[in-house]
């Protein structure tokens, strides 16, 4: 391949990454940490028509990303909770879901405390019915 052909492939890769990459694009839910804090992240994904399961923890360093769900997004709404290493909420919302102190996967989100879990308030993420979505956590205002 000549120099012009290589330059064209590089340009296509920069402008349209899916064209120059080998293989199909991956569908996933990702979180990218643009804050200055190390984050502990949990995600809630649809489990059935009426329920969710929560999973955690991913530790995401500043300027790093983590894949929270490696499948095509089947629901419009997913839920994410993130705290710093001191337990301060960084990404929180108003939707109560169950978490645990260590790595966990919890099915069903009723009666968290009675079942021996902790209660956290997850932020609702609207994926706009896309197959993939990335959430960016930015620094907190002072």
C-alpha cells in the first residue's frame, strides 16, 4: 500500500473509528472518570420486567474508564452509583438500590437493610435507547 493509501486509512480511523477498526463495534455501558478522585462504582441493570440487579464494585482511577456492562443495552434506563474512597457520594441520585461493602451481585432491590445489604441512591442514566453508552463523571464544583 502506498503512502497516500496509508494516510487515507489513518484519516478514516481518526474520523470514523468503526471503519478502520478490525471487527465489529462492541456494545457496552462504560463509565469514564474525569474527576480527580478514585471512584468506587456500582451499576443496576434490568433483570426482568419489574426488577433490577445491582453489581459492584469497579474501582476507576482518574482519567480512566471501566466497562460496567458488556452486552447490548436492552433498556433505555440504567442506574449508577459512585463514591470516592472515603465513602463520599460522587455520582448519586434518588433511586434506592442495594449495595454491599465488598464485591457483590444482588438480585431484587426491595428491603435492602432487612436482607443485610446497604441502601444507596443511584442516578438514573438515560441511554436514549442506544446499543452502547458512556457516562462521564466530572470534577465536583468547589
